[in-house]
């Protein structure tokens, strides 16, 4: 039955098969923030590393990716010049506007060299106007998890993206943790404060009305600017870089990771080559730092059992076999398909090979 599934589903199923059977990929040692953590990062390793027939956008010189405003909120013109290989743009890639509103890609895509593409995007700076013909630069950081979850959802629309991209107009209200006294606090994109030492969560404090996601842009120009909001979060969370340096994100032959929390597998992301993973690894891991910090065993009643992780991952992958698929982007050389059902995600195929895969637990499963 599984062989028939592999035959019918092609590249996507082959990768699931290889993950399940440890045929091409293997799981590395799980990493936890503390011994009391109920969450862990599990590296995905590739046994044999070959050559790569593409580049990712963050590796390409800015002058070789020419992005201009089409005048439509949901479209950008992108042309790849003086690059011999196709260029991969990950879902959640942020195009920072220069005199125009910034946008984010709503799906992954491969762009052909020397071809101009009209690509689908979503606005992530609602109060800024559009300037036809203005240029964009590509940010090294991908969209925060909260925004990415909307961008990769089958139910995505511009209103939902605006609601996710805007901060909740709340700011940090404490300098130290009231539980343990540590000053190692991290502010999540939802503006909660999470103690990196004990996992205690301090709720955010409202300072003014938040943007509710109406189709009408919010009045506060800073709060709805995703690029500025990410910069603010990174400046506040300078201590997070110390945590990130310890997470197994760039191991030899690493091509991805599985994020485990107290409910099981939170999400999985992988590429077909370590160089591709390395271009995004720190940004992806940063998006899960709050999960690593807040998930703690209380009073020693629970513990994350490392020996149970392979079975938990296998259960997650078994669910992935039964997801619905819909084409989200297709050109002469590639296709990206959206996955939905008990899990959500997407995968991108270049030629006959799966290059990138994202799988996540649905929001409904977290309730």
C-alpha cells in the first residue's frame, strides 16, 4: 500500500518514505534549552550530499534580483539577471519596499534566469502607499512564525496577513522575571515576555489599540510595518543570539529540523541540500525560540523522553501521507503545492526532485 502511495504521489511521497525508512535522511540528537524543557529541536541529516542545481534568493547578489512594484498590491515584477541557475524564493520571504509598501511571498517559487515573472505577494506594511516602478530589496530574515502560518495557510488573504504582520501595540513591561529574577527575557512577536531561564511567560501589556485585521489600514504607521517590527524584536532580544548559537542548526550534512513540543511534532522543515538549509537556518530556529523557552516541566511531573521522539516523528509523517494537495505556483521548471488536512504546509519540486518541504500542526490541533 505504501509503495502504491509512493508511486502515485511522486517526489513528495518519496521524501516521506525516505524519512520514515531512514533511507536517505536520519534524525540527529535532540537538543533542549534546559533539562526541564518539554520541547526540542531535532536535526534532519542527509546521508549523502550531492550538487545543487539552483540557488536561494538570499545567496544571490542584490543587483542580480531586480524587483519592481507592478502597481498591484498582490503582484511584483521579478527578473533574475546574470545568474545561470534557477533561484528559489521561500514562502515568507520579505521584499523591503524602497518608497513603496513592503511585501512578502505567500508561497515558495523557483524563478528562471533571465525571465521576468509576475509573482504573487501580500502587503506587510498596510499604511504605506504603492509607488509603481519602485524597487525592493530582499531581507535576510524570513517572516515571523505568526505571519508565516498565515502565508502558508490555505485560508490566507490580505486581511489575515495584515492582522498577523502588525504588532499588537504592546511593549515589554518588565526588566526581570518575577518567578526566578533572571533578566534573560525574550519578547515574542505577540509581545509576550518569555524567561529564557525558567520558561515563565509574562503577558504583554497593551499601550494603545491594536490593529484588528480590517481591510482598512491601521492608523499607526510603525505598528503595521513588518520590517520595522522584526528589527525591534531583534534589538530587544539580543540575548536570544546566545541561545541560537547553541541550537544544532548548522551541523555537517544538516538539511532541516523537526520542532517537538509537549503535544508532539510542532513542525518540520527541510531542504534537499545543506547549503540551502544554511541560508535560512538561524532565521527558522529564531522563529521557534519562544516555544523552546516556554515549554517547561513543572515540579518534575513530566519529561521529554528522547526515546519517544522517532515514534512521534513517524506518527507525524504518517499523517502527512493523507493530505490534500493543490498547485499554488507552476512554471516550466518547477511547481509548488499547498498541503492541507490534519497538517498544513507546502512543498516545491524542481524538475522531478523535491527541494523544500514545510509541514506544520494546524492551529486547531493546538486548542
